[in-house]
């Protein structure tokens, strides 16, 4: 299985801030290590049944790329540093799961539940998470070009990790992602990368957008009541005139297109 040219271009883009080291550098994203599976669905199901109480199965560093794992219950499972590229996890349950440093390029998590899951430094460019539930999740993943329409991020922590700076600024990257109609109410998006994101109709009420970069983003119809927009960069963004009062503390508001 080979990555599409479009996804490969996304994957090779800078993952976090411009000053961060690029984890893609020197990697062959079409190698068997990134595109094949070392387990079958039946073996994964067996591992889930053997996990204590049916939860917390350990798939750390496992290669599961391309597998159909839809509808399975992975609550509390450990996928740290695993390979899930192109895997089908649609409607799966991953509540409380750990996906830190996992590779999940173009993964299908449509309608999946990731309540309070941990996605730290997870590579998810081009992922499909339409309608997924990430309520209360910790997200510093690269979701460049991801499909997140109608997804739930309410109370999620998508803020930059200020403590771990050895690889540069680690933050949630939603560059060019589709977040139309997503629920981001009360989410912490401090210093998040929202450049060119589609946020029309998104619920950002009570969200923290402090020093986030939303340059070029589409915020028309977004709910911003009670949001902290201090230092939010709106250079070339598209906004509604009625939302201007909620964006008084943003920067480059004069450069935004007001419709």
C-alpha cells in the first residue's frame, strides 16, 4: 500500500511550529514499516479479549497499518509509537486510549469515540474524524488537512506543550483542516495552529484561543461568545462583522475580511 501523492505532500510539511524538528525527515513513508500490518484483525480481537477486564490492551509499537479495525472496543488501549496508517477505525471506541507518537496518516476514525484519549505528537495528516468524539482529550497531534466536520472537542486540551521544548514547540496543528460545525466549546486551543482551517459554523464558545494562529481561516458563522481571543492572529481570515466585538483582543483584525 502506497501513500497518495496528496497525502505524502501533507506528511512532508512541517508538523508543528517552524522551529520544531521534522519527525518525517529521512523516513520512507512507503516502506513496509509504515504501510503493512504484523497482526490480523482476528489477532487484534484476541488480544483485546485477553486484556484485563477487556480494557487496556497493549499495541505499543505494533504495525497495524491498513487493517480493518472498525467497531472494535479499544478503551484504555496503548498504541504508543504504533503504526495505524490507512487503518479503518471507523466507529471504534478508543476512550482513554494512548496514541502518543503513533503514526496514523490518513487513518479513518469517522464516528469514533476518543473521549479523554491522549494524542501527543501523533502524526495524523489527512485523517478522517468526521463526527468523532474527542471530548476531554489531550491533543497535540498533527491534523494537517484532516476531516473533522462535526467532530467534538469540547473541553479538550489542544494547547501547546510549554514544558517539553526539546523538539521545538509541540502544539495541535489543524492547518487546512475541515472543522465545519465542530464543537470546540471550552476547548483549550492556546497557541494552536489553525491556519487556513475551515471553522464556519464551529462552536468556539468559551474556548481559549490565546495566541493561536488562525491566519487565512474561515470563521464565518462560528460561535465565539466567551472565548479568550487574546493575541489570536486573524491575518487574512474571514469573519462575520457581528463577531468583531468578540475578537477585540485579536491581532491583525484589521487585515481580516469582514463579511
